[in-house]
């Protein structure tokens, strides 16, 4: 800018030297001053525009920052909304689960009440059942007193289990499976008492000692298995056919020599092992299985 002014005055001096009039000079100076003023004004406006531009840029930067913050807040809000949606679903799921649990709890409460009633009924039935077994035991003890005193019959009761143990000699001849006439009378007396019990299984068990089957009867009864089983079966048939005990309550089993109650080393022990047992068991099959495991 200074160079331009210098050139301008140099031109004026040259022109003045060339005889330019004072008016022209004056006019030229005025125009120069005016242009200078205009330039200064323009410069001020430029500087002001630059200042305004900087301010605008600062505002733009500030707005950009605010926009970024708003975008970040929007994204955060979106994430929060997503989490809220997920939580809302979880809450709905928990409400549904709660309703199901409440419903299940109500069902279980009803079941508890039902089972309490059932337990009361079963307890009453069990008491009645035990009373029946106890009554049969007492009747058998009275009816079979003579045989019990002789040691031919032994009657035991353990809670709801009743057992009538009869030695071989009062029912069978040695090596035979047919019940003797005297034995039939005893079976009839025992069976008549047991006939009144309809809530128990009546299992007839045949047992022998460990003496091997003699040559004379080996063809019919090869081992003690066949002999013990035949004896138990014949007793069952008599109790069904002659005494009238329901066949669905009866069962028979032959245990041969393998369930001894005494030592087979003595004659007295072998005599005890040769026996017939009438056992009263619960009708429930699972209880019977457990009972068999005890044997």
C-alpha cells in the first residue's frame, strides 16, 4: 500500500513539473485522499468481516460440538430405550413367571390339603388293617393253643405282618407232598380264621432241610425244590377249594433248603427247618417285593 502511494505522489510531482494546473492537482489529491479513505474503510470492513468470520467459525464450532453432544445424547437415549425395552420384556417375563408360580403354589396347596385328607384316610385304613391282623393273631393263638403248646405251630406278628409256622410232621409224611388228614383239619382251622382277612396277600411257603431226596421218590421229586414247591401248592389248593379263600389273595413258593431258621447240623435243627409257613403280606406289590428281599 505504501509503494502505491509513493508512486502516486511521484506521478503528481512529474505532472506538476510538466505544468499541470493547481486545480487538477488539488482534485487529484482529493481523489487520492478519498481513495485512501475508501481503502481504509474497506480495510476496516475487511477486518470486521474477518472478525465476524472468526466469530461465526467459533459459533459453528460451538454448534458442531453441541450437535455432536446431542447426537451422543440421542445415541445414549436410544441405548437407554433399548435397555428399558429389554427390562420391560424381562419384567413381563417375571410377571408371567410369578403368575405361574402363584398358580403352582395354589395347586400345591390344594394337593397338600388333598394329601392330608388322603393321609387321614390311609391312617384310618391302616389302623383298620392292623386291627384285622391283630384280631387274626389273637384268634389263631386261641384256636391253635394246643399245637402251639406242643411246639408244632409258632405264630408271630410284627406290625402288619403275620406268620404261621407249622412243622412238617403235622401236615406231611416224610418225603410226601400230600397233606395228611390230620393236617387238613389243622389247615381248615387256620384257613377259616384267615378267610376273614381280605386286605392281605396270603403266601404259602414250603421249606425243607438239607437232606437230599431219597432214591425211592427221586423220580417224582428230583430235589428239595420240587418237594417244597409241591407241598406249598397243595396247601394253596386246599385253602382255595375247601376253605374258600379267594384265589387272587393266594400264592405259593418253594424255598427248598435255602431259607433255614436253624442249623442243619442237628436233628432238632433239621426238624425246625422242615416247615410250612403261611405269611400275610400287604396287597401293595412294592411292599411284597421288599418283603421278599428280607427273606
